C-alpha cells in the first residue's frame, strides 16, 4: 500500500504548529478510518499529510513539506492518497456496520483533504510509555521541512 514508482515525484504536505510537527503516539493502534474521523487533535501512530496545502488549512498555522525520500529510505510507510481511498472503499463494502459507517465518513474527509498517511515504524521497545510522545517528537521532525 505504500509508495509506487509513478507517484514518487508527488509531494505531500502537512500543517501544524510553528514549533514543529506534532509527534505521533506510537502506542495507539487504530484503523485508517478511526484516525481520520476520531483522531483530529489527538495522536495515533499515523500522521496525516496532504497532496494540497489549501485543503488542510484547519490542521495548523505553519506549512511543512514531507521529506518523502528520507521517509521511505528509513523504512517508514507512506500510504498514498489513492491507496487510502481504496482501502476505505474496501471497508465500506466489506466491513462490519460500525466500521462501514466510520469508513464512509473517513472517505469524505480524506477525499476532500487529498489526504495520505504516514505509518511510522520506529522501534519503541526500549522507550518508557511515559516518554513516548517526547521521544517521538524529536524523531519525526527531520521528515518535515518548514515552508513558511
């Protein structure tokens, strides 16, 4: 579901606070739909990105560009916009009722925002739960370049 060669030149962007991209909570597992629908303002193991900065103005006040090649070189997963929509459509067709309803809403949001997701693959086995957010903050910043 990650990067395909044809899409490798497309840039993804994020918007967040001036002091940096909000770190993920790598201990919080959730589905794509749960992240998109319920995680706004909360943290999960995913970070939302978009193909179009104008579609995510409500995410924060500072623009960032995802350093895609570094992300992929370091073995993190970029879930492309189209792959995300495809997976959400699959859940709409095949999921349980609650999953389907959540996926329908997530599909609307992800389409409108041209959203993709970063699925981080850091090794957190030696990080204390209480330190996880601050530990992750320093790790995700190098994957984003501030634009303004």
